């Protein structure tokens, strides 16, 4: 049996950090900052009074925007919201001076204030971030504007700025996740491509469910996706434009099956697996010219390729030594070196956006794990363990991993975990869900 249980049923051709994320707070007298180093700490307590509605139109959005920001920060595991009923201070005007003593009294270390106005279908959201301990504003206040239908994106953008200013890391809230939505009985499962905000909101379906689909992957710009479909009765890779939903089959070659596609960082090249004559090798495709290049040539299975962020190397899985292991080779093909060395089987490797780690699925002693290792195979760490955990995908800041989890007899669900193994949480979805892929930050 191949490592990935769920895909083993649908890929007959293939199967025929850094040290830790949570940190330590800087000294109380220094600037407010979560330093992402080793150790486990209490989440940083913050206060977020409901944003002020500066006109009648802003009233229907102010409280909702505040709640989305609070949920984003809390869900990282690095922050803890102080409930509104504990607040002593009140924010009735965006420009009113802050009474730091009121917020210190409830042990808040960060304070986020904001205001919302709406008129003629347009929305303006402004905010400020304060270090309560030092009694200073952190950075300049910012304002985001747009259509009222984009209010959640504005909340995500505010969250990204707050997260970045306190942690020093890039945010990841203004992103989307494409995944496979699953409905119906197990013996007649309907699978559709779907896309949502990273927190599970704003779900939109991209396919009708009439054909089996799996393994969607974003382009580097986030405007297109690759995926594999059984629309023709066998696996074939497709490219879809997310604005128009127009799609086209790629790398069509008679008598072959193609699957496991992924973009190169330049967005112009696609790497994928092609099965023909009992072997499965890696190929690359130049989308513009349709030129195809074979990258591996071995009597074994090579699949699940992923580019390094600089596009110079590829990590992939292969059973060329008799068991499923991870290998790295030059992006143009050539000698591959094995990087996995622990007991068990390894698959579905994905290079971190930061370039320092590779995430993977591991099977050992009847359990499945999501893990990470350095690109030389050292410092392997298993972040999860369950009946079935598989298919990791990275947040664009390289600090959080989303994956599929399935219990014995249960439906698949999406979960996330940070790279220290902390803050394991389920991502809410309308249906059973699998095969997540995280987008880059939206433009």
C-alpha cells in the first residue's frame, strides 16, 4: 500500500523553524514583541474594543470586523483576547486619547482600536495598535478602503499588520485555501473543488462534482490553480483561471496518465507525474510553449514534486530504494539525493516558503504524521499523529501548516498546526474536506 491512503484509492498509476514557533515576550520594559524562539509561553493578552461606527452605514460592519480580527489573532495560539465585559476603559472616538492605566488594570499588553464608515457601497476601516505596557502607539495608524462586500478582507488585512508588528513575522490572514469538498456516502462520494478564506468563510465552489477531482495547487500569483481530474475516466491535469473558471487540460499525451501537478515559482512552468508503461516519472511543462521535458527515468514511482522557493531544486517522493522516501534533485533533472532517513515511509513533501524546511506525511507503526525536516534531512520533527494525517500545505509566512485529518470511519476534515507542533485546530468547513492548498497573500 502506498503511504497516502486516500490517494492510493485514486492513483492506480502511482500506487498500482526554525526551532519552534511559540516565543517569549520581550522584557516588560522593552518594546512589545513576541519573539519567535524556543519555549512555550502564555499567549499575549490583548484588548480589542468593538470598532467605532463613524456613521450610520458603518454600524453594520464595525462589530463584525472587530470579531474577525480578534478570531484571527486568537487562532494563532500566540494571542489571548481579554473579553469585553472585563474592559474598564471605553473607546467612543477613534481620535480620543488612550487611558493606558485602564488597560493595564486588566492586564492587557496590546490594545487595538479602530473605526468604520460606509457610504455609497464603499467602506473605510482605520485602526491603531498600542503597546499598553510602555504607553506608546506601535507604528502609524492605517486605513483600508474598498467595497462593502470586501469587509472581511479588510479585517484580515488589519490582522496581518497587527500580527506582523508584534511578532516581526509576515501575516497570513488575507489568504485563501482551495480544497476538495466531499459530500455523499462513502461508496458514492461527490468531490468538488472549492475555495474559501483561510478561516473557512466565503466558500465558493469551482467545479460541479460530476468528476472526481483532487490535489488542487495555487499559482504563485494566486490567480490560477492546477488540479487532477478523472473527467475522462483516468487522471489528467488541468489548469483553471479563478476569475473566469475557464480550464484547459495540460500535457495531453495518448496512453498516459498525469497527476500531482505543481507550479514553479515563476508561474510559467508546471512539474507533474506521468505514468506510462508501468513506470511513473516526473516531467516539466512550459505552459507558454507546451514544451515537455522528462526529469526522471527510473523503473519506480516518482511523484508529489515541490519546488524550492528559488526554483532551483525539487523535492519529491519515490520508492526507488524499495520504500517510499523523500529525495531532492536539481530542477532540470539529474542525480537525486535521499533526505529522509528515519523509520517508516515518507510522502507528499512540500518546500516551505521560507526555504528552510520541508513538510511531509509520514507513516510509521500504524500511525500517520505531519512532520518537518531541514532540507538536508536533519532535525526531523513530527508535529501530529492520528489514524490519518496527510497532505501538508504551508501558510505563506512558513509558520503554519494545514492538512487533512481523518479518523477511523469518519469524514476527512481540515486542520492546522504551527511548526512547533502547538495550536492544533480544526478549520471549519461546510462539508467534509480534504487536499487543502494555501494561497499566497492576496494582492
